[in-house]
C-alpha cells in the first residue's frame, strides 16, 4: 500500500467515525415499561392547538373497556398513535387500539398473514372485518374493521396467560361492536 492510499484509508475511517459519533445523543428522563405510564400528558403537547389529538383513545371509556374484557378497571398506559390500557381483574389483560386513518383493510390482512397469523373474515355491526390470531399466543386476538370515516380500526386483547379463557376473539369483537355501534 502506498503512503497516499494509506492516508486515504485513514481519512475515510475518520470520516466514518465522525459520522457515527454525530448520530448519537443522550436522552434525559426515566425509562418506563410499556403500559407503565399514567396516560397523562408530559406538558409538551399543546392540546389547544391540536384539538382532538387524543380522540381515538377516548372513543370508548376505560370502564367500558374493563367490563368488556372481564376486568374491573382499565388503566391507560399510552395515548398516541396506538392507545394502550392494562385491565386489572381476575387475569391482567393488555388492550390496544389503533385507528390508521389512511389504512386499508386488505393491506392489514395481508400483513397479518405475512406475520404467520391466522385470519377469519367476519362482520361486526354490518361492517367488513377480520380476526387475527398469532398461533404462538393462543390467548390473544385482534379484530380489524373498516372505519366508517376512513381507514381501519384494530382492537387487540391479550390476557397475560398462555391458556385461552373462552373465545379469545369475543372481547375484541365486542369492543369493535361497541365502537362501530357508538355504544359507550
């Protein structure tokens, strides 16, 4: 290797190291596990400016969610693109909801199949929907339906048990029925 090419290699390595060093940063705060937050805002979101920002997470009341999945109280863990609650009761249950406003039901179903989930076409409140189940987690079930406005809704109910208690798809189907039917 010539002196000139060795110098070029050293310069290239320094450029890569500088680039990598510039792509890292420390983040202040405490780590919180999924579902470990209290669902409240940290004050960084101007809710007056973004009226309705959390609308999708408030379409069903926590008491309705808890009752539907067989629990006593639903504690919000995260509100944002995906809404999460931990439901306390005989079995602690994780519940998630999302509304992908530009989503497509066929894309969601195709994605579920690509992930190895089993799917079944259903109707919920006369709306096209499907169930999705992960064979590795037999106690959980998700239900995805077309939104009456636009996009798709999905409810996932996952008890923290490996043994299914009754029909795993009954609770997310009921949540979807309440949402589509406007029931609170």
